[in-house]
């Protein structure tokens, strides 16, 4: 486990994932009951094919009227996963809406004493950023467990997870060849794939900084709380799902840019929007170019993060170096700071 100074404290890199290690699947947001049994079995089989052992939290399949379960049961699974010495990584089942219910009740000292990999995305951003802010533990924005169970699973997602979680070497976040917009938690017989043209450069430039990644609307839930990490010197990766639209994205991003520390933001990278959002490249560029706060930093869109498939894995609290010059892009990621 590596420790480095971060803004306001120490950054901890969790031990690397190795063959034979146990991965615990938990549901801090919505229940894994949303996922079909065949998809769950295939996800487990794929991870075990890479030499990992997969186990499940006691309450991972329980659900109530909002397809979640009680704060107490979700906390129990979270705390048990961090306290169990056999568990080396924690993957979330799916996202949802209510992870932030847990934040004030988490035993952060337990997590600090038992640093482990935490992987997920979307609503899980609230948990990941809170843990990073309160403990310094690097957390990983990337695929949910259920995404490994897609029949048309893209090897890009698996290789990205392996690169981020199993070794210390920096890696390049390269664009996938294609992308899909089908719901990743619901298996489709026929999935439509589109050619990936790579990142869209909005503003050219180069930057280095501390990587902060997550779902934009979820990040904004943390503003003004003790769970919000600083954006000072950050390379910020954001994405949003099909519930957003151009005006909502504009408003949500502006709110984030009003944070005092955002004045020292080093770069902004935006995940690909789902087609249902109806956000065109021209409209997105217009919105982003209308923000003076972004005029002096590199800005890119259509990055492989978020609610489209495939998805990269990014270490919040790690390091990033980005270049967008003369129409060419490069995004280098390191879990070490």
C-alpha cells in the first residue's frame, strides 16, 4: 500500500488485485435483483476466469418498494466487506439513486485501517468520493459487477479494469473501437454499435493533476458537505446518464464550477452522452465555450467513461496527464500520485 500527501491529508493506494483474490459484490444503492440470473452468473464466470474468487454481500439481492434495502443492511454489507481480511476488492452490483443515504453512518476509521479497492460508477460516485475525502483511500470509477455479465461484453472494459487494479504501471486511456448505448444492466439480444471517433477536443491544451472522477449529478449532491473532495489542481472526469439533457447538464456543471476550488481546476474531460440525452456535439461545444471558467484549460468530451459501453476504470485520487494539441489527444493515468 502506497501513501502520498494529498490536499488536506494522505492519499492511500489500496493493495493491487492478484489472481486468487476474493472480490466481494455489494449493493450500496439499488439491489442486484435488477440483474437477471444469467447475467449475474456470466459476470461471475468471467471474473473467475481471470483467477478471482467472487462472493456476495448478505443483502445484495434484497429489495423494497424502491428496489433498494435499508440503510442498516447496506452498511452491514459495506462494513463486512472492508473488515473481512479475505476480501481484497469490493465491486458494486449496480447504481441507482440513494447511495448518499449511507455517508453520515459509515465507519471511515474501519475503512482507513483496511484499505481495499472499491469499484463502481454512477450513483456509487457519492460513496467513492466520500471515502476518498474522509480517508484518503483511492477509489475506482469503472464498471459495476453486472456489466461483466453482458453477453456482448467488450474486452476493452475488462482490460481497462485489469490495467487499473492489478499493477502500478501508468496506462493510457485509449478510445475503444466502437461503443454501444443499450442499457448495460438489461441484456439485449441485439446491441447496436457505433464507430468511436475518439475524444472530441473542445479546448486545446496540456495539464497534469490529481484525478477526480464520477457522475456529475451525484457529485453535486456532495456540495457543501464534509464528503466533497477539493477540486484544487484536479483533472476532472465527469459523465451523466440518460436522465440529463443539455440545459440540465449546463446548470449542473455551472454549479460545480462555482466551487471556490474549481478556480484551480487543471482540465475537464466529459464522458460520452447517451443518445436519449439528445446532446449533440455542436450544442455541447456551444455550452462549454460559453463558460469563462473553462477558457484557460484543456476540455475534451466523448471519453470512454460513464453509462455507455465499454467503460474505462479511473482512480479517484490518482494522477492524470492530458494533452489535446493540434487535433491529437493523449490521456495518461496512474493510480499512484
